[in-house]
């Protein structure tokens, strides 16, 4: 008899609270499960279960062994699922580049949908800035790019447009000193996120400020802004998650917009998991 199968049955009995419920789930009779567990105890040479009144419980030995076997069985189940997925031609890994400016609220649902359909597919997510994503796509490091930059030689689908507004901490002078114009903005330190492409040739919004802190990540930029060290142009959607930030009041309407492009390699789009991710992404923006 398959010992691992019997260990599964034993764990199932404990998790479901008895032989009857476990037998129904395992499509066996309670007597079959009871006999198999007794045979397992004979093979182990130690008691694994005992009765507490009418309730079946694990002995200390049973607790120790099932505790050690649970992760083994989970790993085995995962390996079997991966084998089945690979046999169906599903990609084991998807590599994607997403610009840091794209709100996480738009990314997380598509990843959740992919995980629900293809749980064994790993995602390698590159968080890029400006030209970094296109560079990775052209180099073949990733198969999908979602961001604000066009990619030479590849068709892009524009899914949406992000509205960018100047933001600062609540105590920053730009917030309290009244409506600001372009000259006022240039007189204050701007927090800039560095282009992650190797050539670093792309520029973001408003790089005319003489005082500037340049960082690698959006989270760092937001932290510096919250600390009162400068202002930055950020997606309007980012403010909801950061109540300590405020939009700089402007004397005249000034707004920047960034298109969100979806660009994929043909091979990525042709894969089962890749196509699922693309469909989930488009649905997320259309919704």
C-alpha cells in the first residue's frame, strides 16, 4: 500500500474531525481508512492515533510525524501540479516589466487572476522607470512591458492615461504659501526618479528645478516628500494611499499626463499563461 496515501488519509481524518468525513472526501469507506491507519502503525512500529472518548486524536508520535510530513506532501502536490502544467504547455515562468508609476491597485488584480488559473507559473516582475522597461523588452529579458514609454519596432496598445499632479507634504511651503506658478515650483527641490534604462536618456516631468534629489524607486521618492524634503509630480491615484501628501495649489492649471502602454513579444502573447495575463490586464483597465 502507498504509505504516502495513508499518511494523507490520516491527516485528512484529523483535519476533518473524523473517519466519516475523511472517508467521504477520499471516496473510501470509514473501515478502509481505519484499517489502513492500523496497518501504517504496524509498519511504523509506534501508535499514531488514540481515542479520547469517541474522538480520534493523534498521539505525540503521530503529531510529530504528521507535522513533518505536511510540508513534504505539499511539496509533492506542487511538483505533481507543475508536471501536469508543463505537460499542457503552460509556461513555468513569465517575465514582465512594469513601470513604477503604474498604481499597484491596477497590477495586483491581474496577478491574482493569473495565480488562480495557473498557480504553478512563477512571475518575475521588474519594476522599472521610464526607458528601463523598453530596454528589457528589446533585450528579451521580459516578454511584456507596461509603462509610459514607446518601444521601437513593436506595436503598443494604450490602455489608459495617468494624470500627474505636483505633490508635497502637508507642511511644505508650496502647500501653505498660496497658489504656485512655474517659477515657484522651480524654486523648490524636486524629487526625481532615475531612469532605469542603461542609457538613461529619458526624462520625466519637470526637470527644470535647480535643487533636486534623484532616487531609484517611487517608494523612496514618496518617503522623501512625506519628510518635507521636496515635491514631485505623482499619479493622482497615488494620493489615496498616502494621506500625508497634498496637491500643490496652482495659480494656473498645469497638468501632465502619461499614457500607459501595453507592449508584448509575440511569443509571450502566444503562451497560455501569457495570454491569460494579458487578458486580465486589459480587463482591469477596461473595468
